């Protein structure tokens, strides 16, 4: 007989708050507080930050998003945050994007 599904572990309020704070400090200037991104000027350059709540990013793996944050996407104006954010901080930002902006449940840990 199949066992009952295990509930998905949700981030704690502290994890969500940390991710929110880090997102606001490092990401919201370009991707906006709501994650929608869009055309803008940043440091004298016209850029079009990605819409983080679009299906494209909902389908992207956490590892893929982590690589965008860590390594940047130079051709699109996305700076690299390697050396500026720890791996734990990057993961907290991804948890915030997934749960608060994309309204997705967190996968089991």
C-alpha cells in the first residue's frame, strides 16, 4: 500500500526574512520588488532584467538560477555575485524568489 505523501518543507520565517532582505538589497533595483524586471537604465546602460515570476524562471532549476546569480550574465547586464554573496545567501534569495515571488512550494530538503 503506498504511503502518504510527505509534506513539503516550507522555509522558516527567518529564512524567508533573510532572503527578502538579501533580495531587496541585491536584486530589487533591477528585477523590481515584485520580480517582474523590465527595461530600465542602470549605471548609464540600458538593460532589460528578466521577469523572475515568468514561467521560464518557474521551470528553471534552482541550480540554473544559482549559476545566474553567482556567475552573472554579462551580455544581459546581470552582474556576478560570486565573492559578494555566500552560497547560503544565494540559496536564501532563491528560496525567497520561489516562495514569495513565484508562489511556489519549496521542494523537500
